[in-house]
C-alpha cells in the first residue's frame, strides 16, 4: 500500500465498539489492565466501555502514563494515520537506510548517539521514532493496540482482528518496553500495517504539546555507564550519616514546635490559614536568638504543615486555633523510629504538595500555611512515583558499582532568596522521570524540587542519593522504621554537667530526660545532641512548672556522670531564694506516708511515676490518679492502705499502663490523611495495577450473552448483585472505588487538566455547575485562567467574565463551534 491511494484512518465511537465486540477475554482483559480507569466503576456493558474508552479524559489519562518511547511511537502513528501510510513507509521516507541491522557497529552507535542528542528537539510530528530499534517500535505498537488506541485500518478477516494477537509480556509490569519483542502471532509485521487511530488522539496530543511545549521532550533512559560514572559515586557511609542527621534534626524541630504550640496555639486568619504575621511570631519563639528571615518563616510553616499532616495538631473549631491533639503527647514519648515513621506516614498521605510553597514570583510573600484551598489530589501518587523511580535506579546502579558506594541520582539548586529556576532539579532521577512519564513529569516539574527537599528533611534522600530509609520505604513503612531503628544509636538519659553552667548530653536523650532539661535550662544548638545552659531565668521557669530546689538537685545528681559543680548548686539555691510564687496544680488523690523509706519507694516506682506522683511535704505525696486507681498500686508495692473517712480507696483496677510497654509499629501508620475530610481526588499515573482476578471476571462478564444485546442493556452481574453498594456507586458515577487486593483508589476525571488545556488552546467549553441548592446550570465560554480553586470564563454572549469554584463544576465538555450542532464530551 502506498501513500498515494491511502486515506486518513480515524476511529469513531462505532468503530471502537465494533473493535471491542471482536475481542476475546484475553484481549479485553489487556485493555482493562492497560487503562485501569475504564474498569471502575464497573461498566454495565460493552457500549458503556466503548464510551469511556473513546472519551477524551480517558485518553488523556492513558497518554500521561506512557513512557518516552511509547509516547513517541504514538505520535508517529498518529502522523502516519493522518497521511494514510504505514509506519514502515514513513520510516523509509525518513531514513535512507531502512534496515538498521545491516549497519556497522560504529554506524549504529553514531545513529543512536545522534538520536539521543536530538531527542529533546524532536517535536515535529513527522520526525522518526525516538528509538531506532524496530523491535522496540513493534512492542510499542502492540501496547497501543492492546489499549485500543490503534487498530489495523485494513486487515483481511475483520472478525478475527484480535483473537489471540497479544503477547503475554505486554501485560507484564517488568520489561514491558524492554528486551526483545518475541514471536508475533500475526501474519503481518505491525510496522507494515496502516493503523487507524482514535479520532480524539490528534487533539489530545496537540493540547499536551500546546500546554507543555518542549518541557515534555523525549528523554532517554539513563544507561549503565551513566549510573556507574566516577563523578556520580558517593560513599554509602556519607549517605547514611546524612540521613540519620536529618532525621534527628527534624524530630527535634517538630518537638520544639509542638512545645511552642502547646503553650501558644497558632492563630488563623479570617480568610483561613496561618498568616505571615503568625508564622513570624512562631518563628521568633523558635529562634529567639536571631531575627525572623523568610527562609526561617518558611521553615516554621513547613513544620506546621508536617505536624498537621501527621495528626499532631488540629484546628479547634471553637477558637479557630491550631492546638495539639491527643496523639502529640504519645508521639513525643515514643521511640525515635516510631516518631519518624508517623511523620513519613502523614507526609505520604497528605494531599498537599509541596507542603509550603511561595508565590509565583520572587517578590511574592510566603503562602499561608494550613489553608484548605491549596491541595492537589495527585500529591500522594507523585511522592510514591518519585520514590519508586529512585529505588529502581538505585537497584540498577547497585548491579554495576561497589557495595560501599551509591549513585548520585539528583542535584538540587533552591536559593533561599529567589524562586528556583529550570535547573533546580536535575540529574539521573529527573532524566528517568522524564523518560518514564514525560507528559506528567513536565506538568509537575515545578513541584519536584520541593518534594525532594522534603524527602531530604525526612531522611529518605541524602547527599544526592537514595538513603537506606528511602529504599526500605519502597517496601513498607514498617520496614523503613526497622532500618532507622537499627541505624540510630540507643537513647540515653545521662549528661555531663560542667562548671560553666552547661550540661552536655552523652547521646540522643530520651523524651523524659530531654523534657526535664528543657524545663531547667536553655537549649543551645540544634540536632540530636544539643547543649543545655543553666541560668536564673531557666531555673525559675522550671520552678514555675513544679520543680523544687531539692527535686532539681536530685534529678541532676541521678543523671549526671560528674559531680554537680559548686557554681551550679549555688545558682540553684539563689534561684530558690529569689523565687516567690504561689503553687497550683491538679491532684486526684493524696497519700500520707509514714516514713521516708516508703516515700522514696513511691517516688522511684515507674508505674507510680506514670500516675504523676509528687512529694508535697515530708509526709504528704499527691498524684494525678484517683484514690481508686492508686490503691491497687500501693498494694502491689506492699504498702498497707487506710482509707480516709468518706473517701474511696478500695476496688477497681488500675488504668495506668506500664511505661515499658510500647505500641506496635502498625500503630504509628496513619490509615488516612487528617486532611481527608475535604479530599481532592484525581486519578494519577501511579495507580496500582488492577487485580488480575477481578479484571478476568469483568472481561468474562462483559463478553457474556447478557451483555451483548444491541441496546446495551443487561442485568447486573453476579458481582454487582453480591455487592449492591458498589453497584449503586457505579450507577451514581461514584468517584471512589475499592480495588480488590490493591487498596483504595480514587477514580475521578482530571477536570483541572481539561480546563488548563482549554486555557492554553483558547477552546470554547460548555461548563455545567451546581449551586448549593442542587440546581444545575450551564455556561458556554472560553476559560482564561485556572488558579486557587477557581476558573475564570469569558462568556460567549457577554463581555464580562464569570468566576466559578472548581468544586461546584459538574461537567466540562467541548462546546460546538458557533453555527455547529455537534459537541464532543471532554468530561463525564
């Protein structure tokens, strides 16, 4: 066939439906695996499936999942379909020597090198595919064929189009675009065919190109020699130490912030969020020794967002202040690996990426923290995609480099006083992201440097490489916690008190020791092993919190490896004499002790300490627990009790928990984000593969005789009848569907992507919005801006613009051109 007598070949809805009816269960299952959004909610019949497969939104979702090679092949195939020729004919037109197998090794190497250098400049629709390997192009064509984006335009025996024509390795996760093609079951080579493509594909690819331009240029996959280049290697010990230092610093910073919020809750603006003035106030409390600069204020905002994402602070609806939750005290007293596990768990689930971002230009102020508007539904998927790609590169690098070395995967350049430029995030990781998902990565490229910086703060990246904690996180949060636990040194409770009125910790202090020193002295320096300095003001603060001079001496004597210097004991005595205040507190019960030995027994017992035991006088001890709770503990210690007349000292069981018993690792994994009360849902490129068993059942159900009726009506399947709730969700077009065996996924149309594409191409759209009373109305116009949860539309019949809230928009579709009666749906 030649290009002179061929005609353009495009698939309309009836062509897609006819193609689906010719497929067997294997081929239909291949379509559902490649395009998981088609399976949820469960389609009623093949007609419904064809409508979804032909919709622009479904095509956009699939195209965003394509790697650089397959995307280039798709663009090449669309160009060939428009010209009415086969791929091989176009390749012969482009390349004088079509048979690359006949080239010499030097010629082939030069050809591949030239293609790599020019890949980012190949934006012309008539350029050659990005990979010269015909086998790779064949595999790409078969994948597009499985996804029903292309079908043979002219094939003998139309009824046998897709019977057993798909290779099993197309359905495999690993090696889908790698290795040899394998034996084809067709009588004809896919390169020699003229392919008919989805009619919407030229528009979809054109809108992506208009919106992203050269940002989505093809990138080759990093080769083994790049991963093992000497300039890219870094010592694993340096990576591990950098990761542990970042973890210790972040835990310390969050702990300090919680202490400040506990004493002075963060106030919100009337317009929502913690504003610049409040962030500056909190920054001054965190760093009183230096003026609050923009980077420091941004750091405070990030810590607030991280604490909220982990469920450590929450908004008090009565006062509109951010206060500590019941989880915060437990977190502060937990082991370090559990504490970082909870922070990472909240960070992974948070629908806000990055957690804090400045305005669109360098002179803009820092955005308010903890506001409800600034959310993006693909944030969790984006973080996991970044970590998964980094883990894959690290595993490849480990095969070609020594065990004590790692590979620098990225480089960051984020200035403190300016917005990051295009060079903010580069290196092998950026190159691999652009290769795996060029369109999606180009769309989210501005957020990637900040996400990597956040991952560095959490110890997942360090020194430009993936840290052991980050590699373990690709498997599970529990495994990451285990790696951190094995790497971190044990916590200590000892200090070295010096004559210059300082106390230096001998390691990372336990929560109790750090809290006691924080009451009595000022912390100097940051990190896991700070120095504490005693002063009259710090000792007075401790006495305000309930310490006495005897208690201070006793605690320091028990935890200091050296004798207390006379300078400190004199300072304690002077502080006690000059401290005048009335003491207040809460007590649930009092105990009158007969002698000093019994008194010391009560004060030193760990379970009594958990009940807040405190010596009030020489013969009176008080506790926070009630008399009913204290009585069993006293009997356990062998102390006889005598109830006060009218009091309660008998019966009941102790509610105090053994302080040595800690929660399991699973207890420090959040089931959902605290922000999930107002979620923003999108279907990203990193959704897990659908369950194969469910896909096979769905394909069998769609091909059953009940689903083959021309009117498209059929009874509900057995699976629908067994799960009426899911059937009702499907009937309502529910946004959320539970995928068996792969957790919960959110299935939602990318409405924002459609509107942004319309802004870039100046397309007229019909937008249906729903009022607060449930009334629907439609407007027709050209979207001109999408920002801050709102879209501005220039109406066709009016000169004024209208602004609509995104969450009020129900559907978005292409509006017919003026004078035309047809329109194509852009959103379901």
